[in-house]
C-alpha cells in the first residue's frame, strides 16, 4: 500500500466480526474472527447485543495483530466496515439504550404496508430517490417504528446510527456516518446524502437531529481513545478512517471498481453488481444502488439469503457432519455424487425473514423444496440447495443485464470449488476468486490507506487489489443440463411468487 507499516481492517457482519492485517503491499497476513449471536426475541426481529458486538470487535483487533506477530505500534491506521443500515440507538454519552437492530429485521413491514395502502406509488417514489428497493431493516422505517412503539426510548436518544458508526464511535469517541450509509437509509443517491423529503415521508422531521453528521469515507475522523487503545492493544491516537458499509468495502477490497466486471458476494447475503460512474436506476423498482467513495455507484441485485441456505441445510439434513473439521468436504462428496438437476428436486433459496428483492420484490417469499418423493435423500436435497443458490445468482445477473465480462466471486461461498464451478457452468462465464479471504476488511483498510494519502483516490486503491487466486472456466458440455434444471426451478419460483 505504499509505505512501511501495516493497516488493519475491521468487517463486522451480521453474525461474525472479523479483522485482518495487511502489509505495505496490500497482502493479507493475518486474520481473526468472532461469532456475534443474533437475538430474535419476537418473530421478524433481528438484533445484536451492543456489548457483544463491541467485545467481539476489540477481541478480533487484538488477535489479528497477535496472529500477525507484529508490533501493535506499527499499525498505521484502522479502517472499518460493517453490515449496513439498521438502527443502533444511543444516548448523549454514546451508551446504547437498547439492542442494535440489524438490516434483516422486518418489524417495520406493517408501517410500510400502511404507507403503500395510502399511496400505492410510494415505493416507486422512494426508489426514485435512493435507487434501492426499500427493505424493512433500513434506518428510516425502523426509526419510524421506534418512534411509534418505543417513544420513551426516542425521548432519551441522542443518536441513531448504523453498526459501523457505533463501533467507530466506541473506537474514537466521535460521531459520524458516511455517504454509503446516508444515501441508502433511504436517502438521495444522486447527491450521495440524506434526503429531507425521505425523512419527512416517514414522519421523522422531528427526529432528523438524531442522525449523525455525514463525512466522506476516505477521511481520517480521529484517533483511538486511550480506553480503546488499552482494550485493543493498539497505540492511542492510531488514525481511524470514516469507512463505509460492508457491501461497498467488499467491492473495493475485491478490486471491483472495474466497470467491465461484475462483483458478487456469496456470503450470508447473495448479491451481484457492477460499478458505474453515475447513479443507475434501471431496471426500475428492483435491486439496490450503493453510493461508493470516489464518485462511483454500485448497482446490485440481491437475493438476500446466500450461504445462510447451506448452513441451515447442513444443520437440518446433516447434523452428524455439522461442526466436524471435514464437514464441507463430506457435504461436497454427497453433492458431487448426485447428477445435475438433483433428480427433479428444486430448492428456492428465499430463507431470509425479509423475502427477496430480485428478480422481483416479494417480501413474503420463503424458501422451499419442490419435487420431493420417497426416492430422494439428503444428498439430493443438499445438491438442490447448491443449485438453487446458483440459479438465484443467475436470476440476479439476468436482472442486472450483465452480458459480457467475468464474475468476481467473494464471500464464504467462494471457498467452495464445487459451488464456483457450478456458478461458472450455470452462467457460462469465467468466475474469478480474488486472492485473499477478507475483502470487506481489505476494502476498509484500502479506504484508510487512501485517507493517509497512500493512493490518489479509491479507484487507484481498489485497482491495487486485483490479485487472482483461482479462475473457473465454464463447461459447455453441461450447459444444457443446467438449463433444463433451471427451467424447472424457474417454473417453481414463479408459482411460489404468484401464489399459484
């Protein structure tokens, strides 16, 4: 990354917090990870305990540096990313007043239903501003829910922030957000900022003061406090960048700013998108638009549930393998022994509480198996899960209108050679797995490096991270088999979504 020393990136996901150390050439040299258990106290609720989240963050920072075997004072800066939107409510001292609500929470749906009943065009109006289909776990609908159902709490609140901004406040004592968060809460994608119109639309004009100041991602906001330094083992005053949301950071960390390449994330969430030098709102009322640092926008289609499907399936269908060191090897062997098409079994990978937002918007869509008979066993069902996610990714690429180029695949699913080859064969495109594993943390580190002046801009920073670990070439010999299996999947998908 240009200068002697090391950078540390944090990537706090919905269920796992990770940190990684990168050397001055941008090579990932050490990582650490901690599980952050989700709380679901009521149907549709999804929350994180703020103390659990904070303790996980300081632990992975300390462990990543220890694993790197370096002097903590050689960390030149800290970059941070985390799962986007949601609502973390803090008092004037920055103390959490309730558990943090994360993006997949769906408690605001009745409010959205009532808004749409009053104005059937309101969701299109929101999309015209933010470029994104409104999800229930976005900050404004959640804040509207809190104002209605927990007014005493809102009366005590001084800040409503995202996960990343909560962690950064704990590290530095300074309150802010970045443009990737501000424009998607929903906000204004064209100005890469919040929208007074959207705030008023949710009846929140009197709560606007709770939303933090907006800064550019590639700024240094301040240094580690003495308390944060003591907990993490880093030096007090170590610079901390404003940072960006996890999707944005992952695209940057994977070298995904090249407009001729689609960057996909097959993690807990499954999404694929392309960077543009202008905000792109087509296709209308579908997918998400992320404001990137450096006057870039990442237009993405999202299935919501990715590897979550496989984790669930293993727990239900193969509990004897769950937790074993060779779990995924054993599952791969089971799946590999079943022919393409899983002997007529299809799986619709809509496991999220919030349904899907591509290839159509269907908040009530839920996962299901179709075509089961006594002739099928768990190997067929596991094969159908792998294929279902690959088919959903094909749906996303089709909705995106991406016809040329290759797919850069990141996320935990990219570590499965079986899945990567399946996706290449289904899409009939090269699938590239970039070098490294923690792309969100790398993107956060690259943003911090840019803030230090190591790069001229975010484009240059991201293009420095173009190393290729593996490339999967599509096989024309199996293309027809996958097309036939997909046709059955698509018919069952359409029947589910249409309710027939």
